């Protein structure tokens, strides 16, 4: 889906849908409070306030890389959102064999960083990770489902979008009431300098980690002065377009698709026509590229890889060290 514009402001449509949002929020609040089983490995859960676009996947990747740098062996767990094939059993993503239809686009990005396991049963996935030699597991989509109890929960907030209009779906973008989500978090990661997200974090009385999305340096060099047609099928494509412009590209046209869009031949024909009309290169996100398969090379599409950079990671590093100590204490008491 594409996030509707009225989710950003509390207008008439949002108020009209507020009874449904309240019902959805009440159910989601109950789900957040329920007990969940614990895995045999230290577990980190990454959550986002809204239905998409907050930055969960970049944060999960950054955490895996940071843990690897300290000698840990992280594994990433995901249910494989929008995959079209495969059963319910947990399995390891194989980049030489699996595509977006098998595991989902996000799982392909995660698997490029650390062993990634797809499966609806998070405990079974964590057990598989342990058999593979992992020392810690990271869930990039398990906060609201509460299928597994974490030792550490991080909520990522898009500083420009914040909580949108502050209402739950379908009246707004929240996946659960704001207060319930913030109460369940151990750390808040605020991406960007926008006031909306920073105000929310400041009121939450939780440790805050400031971060930003930084485009890959080589890709940025290649974009300097380049004339491009930018397209994206992500929750907030305007973030990608802004990053492109900040990288020095001349964005001749912008094409927004629904999040996780399965591109059609008509889509490819439209993009090819725009490329010719504007005498420009086609550029998209890594997540969109993961769904394009062979069309990526056929159309000559470039990507703008981005990395989540922490402005000050002292609080995060302390939390990651505490995760290991807490797990050792838990095992000694068992």
C-alpha cells in the first residue's frame, strides 16, 4: 500500500476513521502486553512506530555489523514479508538461490550482511540460528507480533514523520498506540533532524540515539551532476528522492509506487519511456532493486545504497554489552 496523505495530519478523514483506529489500537495494545517465550540466544527486537518507512531494516543491518565488529555472530530473523513461495518452516536465505518471491525483498538485503532466517515461528528460527553457530539474534519485524521475548528492544523513529497524525490504523499510521509502543522500548533511535520525531523521543523518558542515513560515498560521487529519473516502491519515497538530490543528482522525474510493489512490464515500459524522454539514468533503492531480478540490468538501473550512521553510539554500545551480561546471568540461574 501507499501511505495516504491524511495520515500525516489529523484532518476530517482521520477523525472519521478514528473509531476503527481506536479498536485497532486496543487490540494492538493487548498484543504488546502479552507474554512471549524466550529464545536460547540473546534476542534484539527492532520496531518502528508506523506501518512502514521508519528505518527498521537499516537499523537491523547496522546492529548486525556492530555486533560482528565485537566478535559476536549475529543472525537476522524475519518472516519474509510479501514473499510468494515457500512453506511455514524456517529456512536460511541463500542469495545464490532465493529471490524476492521466495523470501521477500528485505530478507535479501539482510542476507547480504549476516545469516538470515525466514520463518513465521520465531522460536524455531532462533533455534536454527543457534544450530548454525549464531551467538545473538536480531528481529527486524517482530516488535508488534510478540512471538518472542527480547532482551533488548529498539524503536526507530523517522524524525520528519514522527507518529504522523498520532492515530492507529486505518485512521493513522501507528501500528499500536504511541504510549504503548514507547513504554515497550528500551532505546529510541531517531533518524534525522526533524522536530516531530525528536519531540516524541524527548517526551518518552527513554535513552535516545541520534542517527542519520548516509548514502554510499562511491554512489554519491557517481550521482554528482547526473540527470536521473528516480523511482521507488517504498513507504516514503520522498525520503529517497531527497537523498538523491542531496547527493548532487538532478532529479528530472520522480515516480512513486506502493510499498513492496511487484513491478509489471507496464511499469518497466513507463520507466524506460521516461528515461528516454528526459535523457536520464534510472535510479532506485536497494530494496526496489531486490525485486527487479533481470530487469535491473536490462534497463541499466542504478541504485543509491544507504547506511545508518550513529551520531554517538556510546549508549548503544553499553546496551549491547549489557545484553551479553544479562544472558550470561540468565544461563547461570537456569
